[in-house]
């Protein structure tokens, strides 16, 4: 079971794998399928 993520804009809850994209340069992109809010370059423990 995937962790649930809450969109900071519309507050909809969705499984983590449907909302986050990890890129090869260690950038993470959040994209809400409902309101299309996008946040790029999310800081992770690896970079």
C-alpha cells in the first residue's frame, strides 16, 4: 500500500506513486492529477 500525499493547493489525497516523478538528476516533481498544480526540484535526503 502506497503512502498518501495531500496536494498543497486543492488538498485532494492520492497515492504517492501517482503524484511524484523522480528524475535521474535526483530532482523530484510533484504533479496533482486533479488541479494540475506542479512543484519541481523538491529537496530529498539524497540531494
